[in-house]
């Protein structure tokens, strides 16, 4: 492997280690030769996210230009042109090794561009349209790397797992997203529970949610649970060497929902985190579990509140 390619994989691994601690821990349970390819996909998605969200000194128009320029370099690389970039050679190599669907990457970049102009979603179907590119396609990108004896059957569970992880992040990060001027919880859901964006901003300033906001969060957890439930059968369809990794990721991301429930569904009092000791214990159990061991759907098994 040439020096530039090795450096690009190292750059992706460092982004993953620094910013994706939950998934990075799970990735360490994969066979060694697969890990760098997962790092490459994470690095690609993380760098695009940083262009959109970590360049606050730039206007939305300037960030759009930067994202367009980086996307153009990526697309040129897909067509075999030399790429002068510290990260892209790794993802381009991974795409070539596994013949990943280029349409998934175009869908992902479309959703990243939406974050520059869209600040809320009217319905859950509208949000799902965004998550198609930001989350569902991550599952289908990952599937060839993880491997499966039944890839057609594993495809939809992989998509559902991407949606479950993304919605978990949206539930946990309501306060952070407000700082960026966005709400990912659908407007129709806010209206269902008589919650406004102003109510969310007031709760953030106060550091404490209201009963109506907590009911809203409980309802969104029930949505996430449905995606986790749809994803669960796919874990045992993966190659045996990949199951411990995804069983760990499944349990740790789902554990965030348990932590939110444990703090009475109040996402404003603290950012829900799975304690380190619990993360290590989950990874150890996953590593020791025989291939084919089913996963448990996370979150409280309660009927969601209805309004």
C-alpha cells in the first residue's frame, strides 16, 4: 500500500477514534483487515459533517461551496482522476475493494447539503427522506464490508439499523441541534404534544425539560425502537466474524435510549451517555456470545404516550 493511501487510512482511523467512540469500540471487534475499511467510511461521513457543522466561521453559502468542492474531488476520484486530499484516497480504495454502490454516496452527499438549508422537518416521512441519505445508506455501504451469506435478506435490516442509530442521535442531541438552528424531531410530533421550538429553546436555557417535552421524547424513543426491532434479524445474517461488532454497536447505541429513559426522558439535564464500564462489559459479552445469538431490542418496553 502506498504512503499516501496508508496516511489516508490513518487519518480516517483517527477521526473515528476521536469522534465516534461508541462505534470505534465496536469496530475493534472486527477482523483486523476489515477495520480500516470501516474507518474509511466513518472518516468520509465525518469529514462531510465537519464541513457542514464545524465551520461556524463560514456562512452557509461558503460552507456549500466548500462541500461542493470536496464532493467534486470525490466524484473525480470515482472516475479515476488523481485526488489531492488527505482522506479521500482511503474511501475511494474501500469503494473499489468492495464495489460499493456509488449511488449511496451521492445520496449521502445530498443529505449533507440539505443540512445547509433545511432547519426542520414537517412530518416523519420528510425526516425519513433526509435519513435515507444520512443514515439508511450507511447501512448498505457497510453491509459488503461486514459480509453476509444472505445479503439480499440482510439489506433492509442494515438500512433500519442506520435509521435507528441516527434517530437515537437526534433524541440525545436535541440541545446541540438547537445550537445549530435545527430541530430534527418532526414538527407534527411537536404539535402532537403541544410543544413548540420556543419551548425547546426555553428548556435548553433552563437545563430542564417540561412534562410535555418528556412525553415527546418518550414517543420518539418508541419510533427508534421500531427501527431497532426491524434491524434485529439482520445481525445474525452477518458473517460470524462481524456479528460481535454489530451486536456491540446495537447494544451501545440502544443503551443511549435506556440512559435517556433513566433520566425521566429529560434530554436537557445532561447528554445521555453509556458509562465506560458498561461499554466494556457490553463489548466483552458480545465477543463471547456464539455467532447466531439474537440481540435484544433496546429501550423501555412501555406503550408510548398518545395525545
